[in-house]
C-alpha cells in the first residue's frame, strides 16, 4: 500500500473516533474544525477557523468558544496539503458527515454544514489561485528580457 493511501486510511478511521477534528490547510492558513461534543442547548460545531499556531492553541480556542462543554478529551489534527476538492474526492467529507450523524446531528443537516464549510474553503483556495495568477502578493525571481 502506498504511503499516501495509508495516511488517508488512517485519517478516515481516526475521524470515526475523535471528539474534535481539526483539518488544517497550511496553504490557505485555515482549518476545518468539527467538534462533535454537545449538551442540551449546545450542538456540535462545524466551522472554518484561522490556522492556529499549535494544537494547544487550537484546543484553547475551541474551549474558549464553547466553555459549557468543558475540556476536550480527544482531538485529531490532520495536516491537509492537498486541494480542498480532495476532501470530497478522498472520502473525508463523507466521513465527517457520518461522524456528525453519530453525534446526533440529522444526516441532511450534517451534510449541509460540512458542504458549506468545504465550499467556504474552496472559495478561499480559488481566490488564492486567482491572486497568484495575477501576481498579487507575489514577486518574480527574475525579470524577463
């Protein structure tokens, strides 16, 4: 089995067990965060967040955002160097939807929330490509003659 296939298989199996999942996309400086914890009046969370400096910072930011849920018991951090589209193509999206459904979120709602977050990341990725093509925020290594 190829190394990238092993990584993907491990990611998908780990999603099924984690309480909080943070898929960080360093090229976009963002993370897709799924917090499956809930209690009456506080439902699971799906959110696109700025990239954290460390897992400790990510945990602190989630615990501050959701203080009623107490300390996070398990968090899965996934570095995602592939495209946003690959989240769909490689089954990560469906694993997240399934994990939210296991946490009590109706399947249709879970699918919509994950799709909305992935669409937001896709727009950020697309804007980055457009800026790169136009040369906004980039400089050349050498000048043309």
